[in-house]
């Protein structure tokens, strides 16, 4: 295939010379790491539930391949196209999340999934990228058009989503969405008094949840006392990091994958630590940080409020999801069923993150003069 020239005005040529190739390379690196981690972690899990050893591997190969295609396809969109996809997707994701309360499959006391042939779909995963862009559009339009109640509508959308996630329940997802919206409101330029009031409101809600929601109370108490029975997965994960040391025990030599039930999903980072060591762990963390910081850096000089707010929301949501997974694995916060983007097993998670990264790449592309926005 001939090299693409800067004079190439085809869709692919224009995309290649305007997309942020450093961020694209980092995303490809995470997808590659996801393949390796499934090879390392999933066979033991499949055997434990009496399935074929390669069941999770084959599924994740398909999930990540589809995710890679989604990243590229969505990154071809203009900001206007991103906005349209996100608004329609957000409405559909809200309706499907509501449907889980009626027809969803219950797993571990929560109704978050809709059973489909070959996989379970978690609609709330798609709320993260779609709501970030939708909220950005509402906030930006409210600033652009004096009579448009953008801030009120963004908060109303969030309230509906928050209620649905509380009913499932899925407090981890709610926390990530809340954090992302809070960052967008900060970028939006809310007065400091309002910011402080929001912080107080969030703190009050968290305190009330601790005292009145048994599930939250139990998770927090488990976090405060690692010797409690509910912490056995975290204790095993910490032992795995200790066993791995700086350079790891070697691919396939880990033991944590044989004893942690969710090691291919929520605790896949423990496998990284045990088999590949601290240096690879730091490399993966650095890749997540690079994607977030690179996106924020690309916003310098950007004048479109929608692009700034949407890219900020997408990057912060991506980073917060990674932080939650990593922090729970090393016992820095209460355990929460949050996947590590592109690395943990899961079709809904991989495709939702891919949508978010595709939209981020689309928004941070350099535009040709006169190109549609």
C-alpha cells in the first residue's frame, strides 16, 4: 500500500493527517495489552466455571476487534456528527438502562444487563461517553443562546440517569458520571460558591448513603478493615503484586488467576502485577495518563466551547474509570465492579470505551479550513 501523502484529499488521507496519531497509538497499545491479559488471565477462569479454556479469549478477540473498528470509524466524524450520534445514543442508552429494571438479568443483586445471544449487554456503560458529549452540547448551547436552559437540561438529564443507576444499583458508574459532569461544570466556569455547594451536596449524599444504604455501608466497612471476609479478593491481589516484584514472575507463571473469581474483569491488573511486574504496571498507568493529558493539551487554543467541554468530559471519564479500577485493586478505595478500559474482559465496556475514544479523536482532530464542524 503506498504511503499517504499530505496532498491526499481522500477521507482516509485527510483523517490520517489530522488525527492525533500519538493518542491513536496509545489506544492501540492498550488494546494489544488487553489481548495479552486475556491470554494470561481468562483460561483459569473458564476452567473454574467448567467452560472451554479459550471461551473468554475468543470472545474478547471479537470484542476488541470491533472496538478498534469503532475507534477508527467514529474518529472520522465531524464535531457535528459526534454531537448527533451522542444525543441519539444517550436517549437510547437511558431507555435501555430503564429497561434493565424490567427485563434485565440479575447478577450479584444488581439488574444491569440485558441478555443477548453470546453476550450480556450493559446499557449503562454507553451512558458514560454519550452523556459526556450530550451534557457538553447542552452547556455550550446554553452559553451561546441566552434563552436556552442548557445547564438546567444537563442537570435534569443527569438526575434521570442518577435515579436509574441508583435503582439498579450501580454506584460506581454513578460516581464516574458525577465526577465527569463536575469537571465539565468546572470547565464551564461555574462560580466558586456554586462549586463549593456542589462539593458539599456530593459529600452529604455520600455520607447519607453510608448510613442508610446497606450495600454502601458494607463496602466502606470492608475497605476500612481489610481483614473482613469481603476483602479476600483484594488481599489476594495485594499478595500478587508482592509476588511479582519489579520484573514479574513471567507470562503464565502467576497464581492469582487461579483463585480470584473476577480476575479477568475487575482484578485483571493483579495479573499484570504478578506476571509482568511493577515496570509494566507503571507503563500501563502512564499510557492512561498520557491519553488524558494529551487530550487536555490538544484543547489549548480551541475556541469552540462544545469541543472543549466534550473532550474534557470524555477524557476525564476515561481517566476516572481507570483510576477507580486501579485504586480498588490496590485497596486505595472500596471495591467496585469497574472494568479497566480495553484491558478487562467485557464486550459492553470495550465498545463503550471505544465510542468514547473515537469521539475524543474526532473532536481533537486538526481541521482543514472550511471543514464542517
